[in-house]
């Protein structure tokens, strides 16, 4: 499995160069509204599931919290880089999404159990 990840990661490097040199700066996207509402729905589901699992002390909480943090960080990135003239609002939203992602990651990091003396 490790070799698969190495190979896939290395194969993406030249592909990134191709995209960086051939993609147009501006495109019109189909289903833009669906893409963003679907993405935000996934974030809401992740946040709610993280809260629910956290309240139950469920061992799956770190997995869901990490996935949710990933969604939030990706959302912040794409909001800002696709903002156009509305960059101020996108930066404001990123200013909420990034700290929320960090909060999710803080839940995902296991904490040592204190030893009773």
C-alpha cells in the first residue's frame, strides 16, 4: 500500500505542472451552486457528526473531526483563490473556517490520560 501512495503522489507532480501551464485563468463552471451547497452540506454534516460523536466519547471522533477539518481548509482555500472581486468576504469566511478547522484538529489529537497517583 505504501508503494501505491508513493507512486500516486509522484505521478501527480508532472500532472500539476501540466495543469499549471495549460488551464485557463477564467472558466464558467456548470452546477456551481450545487457544488458549493453540496460542499457546505458535507461540512455541516461533519461538524454535527463530530459534535455528536464527541458528546458520546466515540472512538471514531478523531476520524470525523480530521475529515471535517480537511473540508473546512479546502473550502477556505477555494473561497479565497476563486473570489475575484469579492475577496474581502472570502477572507472573512476563511477567517471563520480556518479556526474552526483547527478546533476540529484539536479534537482529533489524542490527549494523554493523566496517571492517578
